[in-house]
């Protein structure tokens, strides 16, 4: 009788242990990711929801997911970063976006409580900002691993691995690889031709970021960041000669003394009230060109050889440091070296991205020429 009772007790204990083991996460149910800070992070093998701290990551998700909103536990609702017209396009296609909880933007201080309340399986944050080490430890203690990605600080180096990370986390690895291959093929075509250029064949280029945002001249890229796009396509960024940081200001006298051969302005809907350059989603070519003409006719800018020769161009700022920046790269290439890249067509490239990849196609005049 005693032996029978013991056997029954042992059987029950064995069953309880088996059931308990099935309910607990196993080591095999975890995966490891090396993020863009070089950290090895253990994440769940099956991630259901992530939080993001930059609205532009939504565009990256739209490249690799048929529904980029579905994986979101929270996002910062920093609509200005993607533009209100683009936000409305996403909202129309995916109404659930309006109900996604809000966390802090990478442009401000990290809000630990908001991320804890959203309870994502993984918190995806921006290199150069995001949580402190102490906050990371608190999130990890709550079962929320933190992964850093980057499309903005160092886009040429970090874009592909960041897309792969998002693909791994959301089940879009194959689509991420397909887009990375597509983008690399287009970049390689440009890089191979630029490699044959002599230094004397690199025209001086002045890029004015957020053109017309104020009466002060002039916001410009320095070393790295946006300036890398100019150098990559075979131009010489005059801002890099005096600005040691990624961005800064040039005075008008300096710009005029360098008399660049190509003038490129960036802008968007955020400059509408200031009377600056407007283009991108929500604007047609006629409206974009009219605003470029107004920006180019400002005192000092109008006297540049680039403007007089009609080599003045406008680009939607959202296309810079963007997961779809290949169209900006191609536009730059055709502006800076029109003969060398006469067979390159950024319009065709964007059409293919819209058809093959983006869940919400990019619409509007993304770039424009003065003529």
C-alpha cells in the first residue's frame, strides 16, 4: 500500500515537473542578435511585438512587412519626422496605427515607464540616443531586451544590418535580404563609376538642409551624415572643409566665395509656414518647383554659378538617411554627374521599390530641378 502510494506521488510529481517545464521558456526558445552598438542581446525566438523610438522606423518596417503596424507594441508618434501626408497614408491603409500606444521619441529623453507599460517583447531604439545603461538593466529585469539600430548617424554602414535586425525580429528576414540586395546593386553601379573619377573631376557642391527655415544662412552637412551622400556620388561637399561635426552652419560669404557648381536644397512640409522649400508627400512637381525657385532667388544664393546655370535642385528631407535613400543617392548622382549617370533613373527605382517592397507606396514630388 505504501509502495503504491509512493509510486502515485512520484508519477504526479513527474507530471507536474513536465507541465511546469512546458510552461517555462527554454534556452532553445531564445535567439541572439548583435546590435548596432556591438552588444550581443538575447531575444525571444518568436517576437510578437516591438516598440520603436523613431517614426522613420515605420518606413523600414513597411519595406519588409505587408503590415508594418502589426508588430508594433508602441511608437513615438513623431509624425513630423515622416510628414503628416505620409502619416495619413499609413493611417488610411492601416487604421490600427492610431491606437498604438505612445513612447518617447529618440529626439527627447527616454521614457522608461512608457516602454514598461507597452510591454514589448523587444525595445528597438536609436543609436546615439535611447536608454541609459541603468534603464537598459531595468528593462532587461522586466524581461524586455533592448536592441539598438541606426539609419541616420551612419547610414552607409548601418542601414543593411539594421534592416536585417528588424527582419529577424519581425519574421521579415527574407524580404529584408531582398531589399538589401536590390539597394546594393544600385549603389554598386554608382560606386564603380565614381571610383574612376580623378579629384579634379569632383565638382563643388553646396547642400543647404531645411532650406528657408529661417533668414539665417545656411544649414549644411559637415563630415559624415548627409555629406557622405555627396562624396559617394563623386561630388565635393564644401561644408566638410570647415565643419568638423556632421552638421552645422555656413555663413553666406563663405558659400559665395566657394561658388559651388551644384546647389542642393532639402525641405518638406515642415517648412510650409516658414516659406521654405516644400516637397515630398502631399506636393506635386509644380508646387515643389515654385518653392525651389523662391528659395534659389534669395540674396546670395541667386548669385551662385550653380543657380545661374540652372544646376539647383530640391530633395525631400525625409529621403535622406532613410531606408529608401537609394533614390536620393541616384538623384544626387544625376545632378552632380549628369553625363556619367545619364542611364540612371531614380523615378524608375522608386517605382520598383513601391511595387516590390513598400506596403505604403511613397507618393509626391520627392525631388525636383529648377528647370
